[in-house]
C-alpha cells in the first residue's frame, strides 16, 4: 500500500457565527488547507466532505465555488465520526492507487442544545429517553464506580481541557474554570453538570492529503498518516440509540478494538504517543476512553489524574487543543479539528500549545450508533 | 373518569400472569438476548429467534433528566435507568419511576411496571414500560 501524507490543514474557528452560512465556514477552512499545502484546487482529484445536519449535496455547495472541476465529491454522514470517516475513505482511495491528491473537509452548523435526530425511534424520543446527556451520565457513573472516582475527577477533566483551550484561538471557550465553577454549574443529568458536557456548535476543518511523491512536488512540511482505523459497534457497546446490551460476553469494547487496530497498523503503541486528542463529549467519556485506548491502566486512573499524567507537560498529554469541552463540537468538523491540531503539533506549528518534540500523535472519535475512528500521525 | 389508555409502542411489553414484562428476542443459535425484539440476532444475524420475557432485575445505573430534549412529552424531571436481568444476561435502558437519584442504590431490586408516560393530543394516557424500585416486603 502507498504511504499517505497530510500536505496541509485549515480550520475555521469553532463557535457560533450567526452571520455565516455553513458554506462560508467550509470554504474558509478549505482555502486555508489548500494554501497551507501549496496545492491549487484544480489539482485536487477527489473530495470527501463530512457533515451531519446541512442540506442535500452540501460538499458540492461548499467546494464547487472554487471551480467546477468535475471531480468526484462524496458527502459523508457518520455522526461524530463524519470527518474522520471521510478521511478514512480518502486515505483508502490514495493507498489503493485510485487517486494521488484528495481534499477532506468537515463542516457543521449545529444548533444549541441537545442534538436531534440521533437515530432514536419515536417511542424513545417521546419518553425523553432519546436525551444523549442522560446516556452519557449513566456511562459516567459506571466509569466512576469501575475506577473508584468521584466528582472531583470529572471536574478535573473540565478544568484541564478549558485551561488548554485558553491557548487555542480556534476554541469557542478560551476561559479557565475552577472546580467550584464546574461542580456548581447547572446540573444537566447527574452526575454531569453543564461544564462537564461539550456544546454542539459550528465550525469547519480541512486537510489536503496525498501520496508522499505527489505532495513532495508542492511542499516539504508534510506529516505521515501512520494509521487510520474505522470500526462500528458490536452488541456489547452501550451506545445510543441501542437500549440493550448482553451481559458477560467475550466481546471487546469499540474503543479498545479500534485503537488496537490502529496501533498494530502503525507499529506505534500508546506508550509511543507524544499526545492524543480524544472525544471528550463529556468528562466521563474522556476518562473511560483513555483507559479503553490503553493510555491509562485500569485501577490507575485516580493516580494518573492526580499526578498530571495527561496535562500538557505530563506522560501523555490529552486534548492540548482544549478538546471538545473548550472548542465545542461541530459534529461533522470535530474529528478534522483533531487532525488539524495533530498536524500542527507534529510540524512544531502549535504555538503556545506546542508539545515539545512531538513525534507521534493520535486522534480518537466515537459517535452515535457506534462509529469509532482512531488516527495516528507521525512526523 | 380516567382517560382512555394508549400503548406507546406495540411489542415492547405486555401483562403476563398479572405482571408487567418486557418482551425480548433470544437467539437460539448464539444465545444472545436483545430488546426490543427483532427478526435477526444482534450478534450473529441468525433468524432463529424466540420471544422471552423478563420482569425482575437489579439496578445497574441511573440518572435524572431535568432539561427537555427534542420531542420529549414526559413531565420534567424524570428518571432513566439501566437494569440487569440475569435470567437472560441482558441490561436494558428505560424510564425509571424514581426521579430522585439519591434514593437509588446500585444493585437494588427493580421490577418492570407499565405506567403513564404522558397524555397525548387526543387526551389519551400513553403508557410505557418503566423500572420501579421494589420496596422491601412487597
């Protein structure tokens, strides 16, 4: 298989932009990525566009503005993994020799409040059981029991990610918060308070990818996609809209499966990562996923958090971009936002957020109906 | 005078020997149980499915919802819970009759009940399955 590299990345800030259409957000991120890669739109051979909520042919609406070059444009909707699944498909088409240069864009304008249309049946919605935060809340309790944690550990994740977000000009909330503020913010579904949950919002992020040979003609500052794994759930994963799981099976959870596949493909394990961006939909999910991805050993969570293992200067910095808790979650764009951050980190372009000497970085996304992607980049 | 009763969705639950039960699918090939019942096994894809039922379980986890979600017709706040039914090795999510999270304990006995969820536009009481704590001695 041919090696695939990231030639350039671009991002529109994550936040709320009432005066902008999704097209504006997507075009800004795309232009930035093309410019960063030093590759003109006319040279792009295929484009994948991740989005959940916009209209028919959204990718076409964003991209044909740059010129109707006649290339395939594929719209991808896979919940919170829409962008990374687009990336996965683009990478495969290059690895397999079909194309040499591709654009991947994630773009979203999500309204405030709980996310609608997550695949629930009407009976689930009418009885209020289609409220995503309630499912996150129950998972969080289960994680707390499993690892012997309390609310202070949940607060710590929010504090850390918000502190990291202060250094990210593309984040929605660039403001620190205290444990008191996190714990006293309005309760949404116990034990999760408002500041322990990410906010659906708006934004876009893009990458130009290609074979090393094709990209090298335009730029020398590329980073390599060492692995990008994509899997869906088995019955053992308790992910909405499913309402039952079998107990006591030998099935392995989705984050462990997808991360193991990526580690094996890349030949890079959790101990080799310089940093990781994770799907911190809520504080509890980040904790659960850090363990399931092999970053923290079961039973060692409280110590790891207390010792600052996941802080920017720790053993394995997690969400140095501020994560979704500070950036917000533009569903189709959030995973490409991780790719932008990881690319900058590996190029040494992350400014005040730079993890010194970053050599390998990973991004993990997990979405409704059990989609999960795990990308590993190396420089 | 009480309102006419309307079932939220057919096939989720029924009354059996005076008790409310949830209707599950149970795969005759691999033994996996799933709720709601469906024609193909969620694990192995087999179509050899029998209907089984559960009514008594143990509380696994729970929360209280105090903010409205889209299309919700329940009065706020309402409880949600996951209950384990060891008979068929399955954990099921649903509404809990207990809205005060502090009153619940992990592993406590829960039973399936059928209760009013909300009143619909036609003035009918829409009923669904809920999980209710079993009080001691009852």
